[in-house]
């Protein structure tokens, strides 16, 4: 399946149907009077968040969505049919922006969320509606209200608990493949990962989702390489696992390059909880491991874990540390949500 995480589409709700001008004409009823029905309501445009999707590829080949117009009214006081809404289905993590690409309309983070984007136009009144004691044979009717239309952006930010970052060929895809059932492309050359990969990780009867994004290089925030195109997919995660290729000469410089790109992209990413691991320890001389571990610890200012995807060294310890940080992140998020609800209740009182 192709991966698409951003698309611009055009949406238009249906126009209301016009009312009808009609008079009852039966030979045994000489003064039948007006009997024109009202027009039907145009269809709405709804967006629904559903499970089972992880891409916006469905909107790659169809970018225009127009709801049907309401049916016109008819004689004998028959109202026109109102048209059903068009429901656009999007994966969890999708954000809706206006045409300017900056004004947020909706953010879907749970299955079942729905949002009314455009309301269909109301139908016009038939001439029966205008009948009165002073106007017993009205010939006026309502034309129906027009629907709404606009261009919108759909942007997908994958929902994950942990995110993998690092320079190309740091061993991120290999790590994800060894701790989950994900099958990312793995090769001995850079940029084998061309799109985000998700994997479900199990540790000590605890389950969480890990996201692997394409490797970053210097100048990524300016569009160099694959740029910062996929960094948004780890903005929602609770913790970042930063993998450093231990076979490099200067591991501290490798760390600073990625940290600079994260900081330039967004303050949110720069402030994420970070776990740093020196990877590919099986390919480093034993006497060089503590030297590089110390240099990396001085660069990041925190403890550096040792990891080998080939031997499994450090894997369990890192996963358990990820679990602790993820649980802490969710607890803090739940506490913030609870405080926000309490504040809203106080404001309502």
C-alpha cells in the first residue's frame, strides 16, 4: 500500500431545493388554493475517524467531493427529498486545516470522532407557506439556500507511543524489526526507510506502538534529503529513542546533528523525553565502547544505553525504560486533561 500523509481536497455541500408554485385544481373544489411544497435540504459534508486506516491514499485519486442538491418541491404539498450527507473517512491522527494550511479545523485522535465541516443549504419554501388571509393566492416561492464550499488540507500524524530518530543507517529499522512484527526494508545503505513504519512492541505484558521515520541528515529542516517531511509523525509520541551508530568516528557530532534538526523543526520535539543508545556495539572494538559511550554521554548530558541488534545486548533494558517513560507520559497527560475539565467546570459555574 502506498503511503500518503498530506493532501488538499475540495468539498461542497448541497444546495437547498427550490420551493414549488402550485395550485390545487379539481372541478369539485373550486377554491383549492396554493399547494406548492417546500424544497429539500442539501447534503452535508462530514468527516469521520475510523480504524483500519493508516494513510490518506484514498484521496490521492479523487480530490473533489460534492454533496447532492436538495430536490425541488412539488404540488399537492409534496416536499422535496433531503439529500444524505457525504462522509469522508480518515485514519486516526488526521488533522483538518483550512486552505491557508495553518488554521486548524479539527484534530482526530480517537476512533468514532466526527466533525460537520459544511452544512447543506436549507430548502426554499413553496407558495403554500406564504398563504395568508390577505394573500390567498401567492405566487412567490423560496429558491433554496446555497450550500458551502471550500478547499481543505488533510494531514496525517501517526499515533505512536515512542519514536525512533537518528542519522541514516543508524539501525532504526533493524531495531524495530527485532522488537515487533513490523517488516521494514533493511539494507546496508542509507535511506532504506522512505516512509514511516509502525510496530507494536510487547515488554513485560505491556504493549505500545513504536514509529520509525526516515533518517535525518544535516539541513533536513531546510528540505535537504528527505527533509523534515516525516517528523510530524513523532510529534504525538511520549518518548524518543535516539539511536547513534557506534561505528562512526565522532558519535557526539552525530548526536548534535539530529538534535539540531529536531530543535529547528519544533519546540515540541526538542522538549520530548529522550533516551540515547549507542547502537552496533557488536561491531566496535571492546576497548572503544566505553570511550564512545563517555563521549556521547558528555554530548547529551544523560546516561547512554548500549545496544546491539545482532546480539540483543541492551534491548530488554531499553524497552523497559521506554515503558516507564510512556506510562509516565500518559499519567501526566491524563492529569492535565482532568485539570482542564475541572477548570472548564469552574468557568461554567
